[in-house]
C-alpha cells in the first residue's frame, strides 16, 4: 500500500512522529489502528443501544408519554 499525503500532512506527520520519538510509518500505523478501533467501538455502542431500545421499547415509550 502506498499512502499519498499532501506536503502539509506529511510535515505534520513528521513533526508528530519526531515529538513521539517514532518513525512516520509507526505514527501512521498507530493512527490507522486508532481509527479502526474508534469505528468498531461506535458500531458496538450502536448495536447495544439498538438492543436496549428494542428490548425495553414498551418502557421507553411509556416514559416518553
């Protein structure tokens, strides 16, 4: 895979990686892992909310009245 960054993005990545004492590649890999993890978390929260809403639909409807 090739990651193409703008000059500004590359400079920001280099600066952040230097500040962390890691390579630009490691900084990019960490960012990807964090992005995926956040998406998975959002999916789990959404699924849990849907389950609670369907399981307790009657009670939630009565509370809203």
